[in-house]
């Protein structure tokens, strides 16, 4: 599909055409293949851009496990956009050997439709360098003389796949990189390191007090990349017999369910709503980000949960992966090694902190988060966009 043929003389439009799944909470709850972290990240930035007066139109699809494990036909009714986000959910055929081509065609069709109705966008922004996104970005450059900005949220750690990813990424007019390691190692300009953001800071340092019940909280995907296995092993070594481990998220939960059945102090909460997530976060004594640094893929993405954790003011115990920029070292409680003994020891130490120590750490987080508000990140993004050309 040639966009110039579908719209011979497109007018300029003062909007960003954003390609990526920005899905509402109900869609995320019932779609196990969708990434809540990706949807929340995009929603946070897009909403902040719109608050600054920048119009955005979204094109996305609902990710689904390949048929026959997932649905065969994914229609527009498969999901919804969040309130306040203008856009279109594309339909596609979710069959082996067909899905990729189907997504290509539907994204290109939806982009051509948006150009006919809204005019030529000021830029096409894609969330990740997926083939169906990249083909649209390249066509925008070729057919519309519109810059393509690729947000690289996830990159493969393995060499062969990484080369393909980097070759696609290099063709973008501008690159936004969430991982510090990926930003550091990606050549060429213009590029921007923008790891994530938060809507608001939810605490005052002076209000921090020890929680009545010591609660260790993990939220996120239950995969080998998230490190929940490490956390479960560490919890068995925790000295505090009153401490509880709460786990939220979706994925392969067999180990979590087994651990919760064996130990009544492990609470498996499953995939929770935004309201429930906020409730359990406010009850936490310490948050944990146990991503294994030895997994190469973990150097290629940013653990966005750490910003959400920090926004509640409680200590955050974390392994160190290359996706984190150096300025996180003061805001987080960084482990010296990624073994269960080290993790358990650090959690025990944090659970023993008094009010003064809690407030000192909360003040560090509060100062750090001033630059991580989505409103500030959106300002940085728009200023940087002025440097991006075809």
C-alpha cells in the first residue's frame, strides 16, 4: 500500500500518529498476552502530551496468544482504548503463518485511513520496532515525508535477534530508548533516554511510619525475567516471622500458587485492578524488584515498576540491571549480589528501619521523582522532537 496513492495530497495535521497497544483496564484484565506495563507506560506519556496541548491519535491491537491457544479472529471489539485516548483498535487474523502479514496490512490500512481523515501527522511514533510498526514508520518517511520516531522499550538480548532489531531501529528518524544500556550502546542521533514516569508523587516524606504488619510486595509478570522465583526462595530465609509476602501479576503462576499453599504468609493476589493495586501498594513496607541481572534481555529493557514503587515512598530493594541509569542508585536499595541470601538479608535490614531511617530514604525518593513526573517527561519529549527530521 502506497500512502501517496491512498491520499494524493494530504494536508498537514498537528497531531502525532501513535502506533502501539494503549488498552483500558478491562481489556488488560482479560487479555493475558497484553502487557499492562507497556499499556500504562504509553498511556502515561500520551496523556501528559495531551495535557500539554499535543494532539495524539492511537492505532493499536489487542495482543493474543497464537491460535489455537488464543482466539483466531481478533476484531475491533476485542478491546477498548482508555477514556481520553482517541484512536482505533485494528482487527487481524491470529493464525500461524498469517498473523504477521495480517497485522502489516491492517496497520497500514488504518494509518492510511487516519491520514485521509486527519491529514498528514507531524510524526509517526511507534512503540517498539515490531515488523507491523516498522513498516508503517518506513512508509511514513517514504510516502509522506514524515519522521518516524521509534520508542525502543524492549530489545532482545541474544546476538542474532539483536542485530535484526538494531538494523530496524537504525532506520528510524529518531530513537527513544528506555534502557540505559541500550541508550548508551545505540549509535546515531537524534536519540533520547526516557525510561518512564509517574502521574503523581503519592507521599510526603514526613508521613512515613513503620507499617503495623510488615508486607513485602512484588507486582508484575510472573516470568523468569521478573525474578519472582528468586523472591520466593529469599522469603524462606527471612528472619521476621511476622512478615508477609504479597504477589500480584499474571503469567505462569504455578510456583507462586504452590508456595502460597505451603506458606500462609505468602499471599497470591493474581492480576488486580488499578484500585486494588493502589490499595496493596499503600499497605507495603518494602517493594522488591528481583530481576535477575544474568538474563541478557534484562539489560535491554527498563523495569518500569520501580518508578511506581518509588511513588509510594517506601523502600525499594532491587537487583541492578543495565536497564537502570546510574542515578537510580541513591533512590533504590541495591543488592550487591542476586542470590536469595543477599535479598533476604537486605529485606530484613529494611524491615528493621525506624521512622527516622524510613523518612530519610523517602526524602531521597521524593527528590529523585521530581524529574520523573510524566508532565516533565512529556516536556522533554516534545523539546527533543523538535530535533527530529526525515
